[in-house]
C-alpha cells in the first residue's frame, strides 16, 4: 500500500478542488486499490497537529466545479515555522513526525509563496515533496501561470464591467481596488479586460499629478466618467522613495484611510473636484466556481504531479512553461517572487491604447 499525503495551504482560490481531483484520479487510475490518500485538515496546521482523514475515491467526485477546498486551509507564516507554538511544540519536528508515523511515500502541497517555502523546508528535512502552484496573484516564480489566477481575473473583470454602467450614468470617477499587495498581475489583466482608463500596480509607482492629468484629459475629450483599476499594493512615487521605517512613520502621523483606493480617491476629489466612488470586490475574487481555463489547467497540473509520484521524482513544483506542463526544483522556487516587468509587452501595448499607469 502506497500512502500519499495532501494538503492545501495559504489563501484559498477557486481551483484547489479541481487540482486535488486531478492528482487523486490519476493516482487511483495508476495504482488502483494500492494507493491511499491522506488529507490533512487546514493546511500545514493539520500536518503539525496530526489532524487528518483517510480519503476515498468518492471524496474527489463532483468537485471539479466546486470552489474553495474540501480539506480546508489556513495561513501558517513561513517565518514562524521554526518558532515553537504556545505549548512549546517544535512545528517542523511535529510535521516530520506525522509524516513518518503515517508512513507516507510523499506529501503533495498546493500553495503559494509561503507554502512553497515551507514545502522546500520539509524537502531539506528529508521528506518527499511534490508541490503545485496555487495563487490568484500569479506571482510564483518558475511558472508562467498559477491555478486560480484566471478565475480571479474573471471576477475582478466582472466587477469593473458592472461599474461601467453606473459610472457612465452618473459621470463619476470610479476606483476598483483589486487584490495584489506586492504584484500587479491580477490588476493588470482585469484592468485591460474591463476597459479601465487608468491601471495602478505596485511595480510602477504612480505620480498623483499624472493620474489627475489623465482624468482631466478625458474630461477635455468629453468623456463623462473614468475608471481606475488599482492594486491594493499600489504606491505613489513619493512613498516608494521612503524607507520602510519612514513610510511607517508617515502613515502613523498622517490621515488613516481604509486602503490605498480611499486615499487615492480623496486626493483626486481634492485636486479635480470630481465625485469619486470606491468599490472593493475583496474576497469575492477568491470565491465562486473555477472558470473553464482553470479547470483544464488544474487537471493537467494534477495529472503531472501524479506522474512525478509514479516516477518517484520528488522535490519539484509542477509548473507551466510555454503552455506545456513541466517541473521546476523547489529550491529554485522558494522565496522568489514573479513580478510584473514595467517594460513588458503587455504594459507597452496597454499604453499604446491610451491606458495610463500613472508614471508618465
């Protein structure tokens, strides 16, 4: 009997279940009754505290279109993995103990940046690991695409689409705040797909005067409304020039806004006199059923992960490279962030359309 552990870690997304299904169905097809899948509840937390259940083939039936994760998930910050819990438990040793007690052949990890770092830590500790790239941010290094990203793009785009009609009716400036603290892939794609006039992302610090001039130019052209797609991690050139300590001090002593979108909205109203409304889709971008693209991608990634297990090729993250499913060593992925290149063709093409990124 071959025993495979499986967990979903970090923020949820729409295609976790579809990916687990891809792994499980492929393993059952190859091993039949000789494989047993152990599902850990709530991510690494389940591995640490031995909270698990033995899965059945029926558990993976009917979940291709189901959002969220049937195993539950939690955030277990990588920087705290070496810090004992409130009872003094060594988390890393506890995970290793659970793995060995259950006599697992391999642990399958579905997760984003922090989860991949922990997966690599466990690999370094001698466990057999295969991981899969999950995040709506598409910011995992080593893969062209992550599952969950396209579904989140669709949700954010729908939000911008809905804003268009009310913006046109009232002649206002609307700001749609899209998820993305450190990278702007989601905002960039949703902004272009939704026809946003201005797109602000963390990788391109904005000048408020450039943003205001872009809005004024639209007014001069007789356009009654404007839509801004703004990443939650968007930052002004002024703030980007500050050290972390200086920025923290500035925010401490200044006006406190719920988020960057509200701060930006207040400044635009002050400088233009136009009415500004802010919309924050928030966690709806993680919710709902996976789109067709993610269902296909997740199925392919899951099958490839099963293939690595069959061949005993451990220590890899399954990835997408030039639309082909491949693998990349975990040590090359862990701790690296895939950001938007301000000089990339997508940015250049968007600017050719007249979309402003607040930088020029």
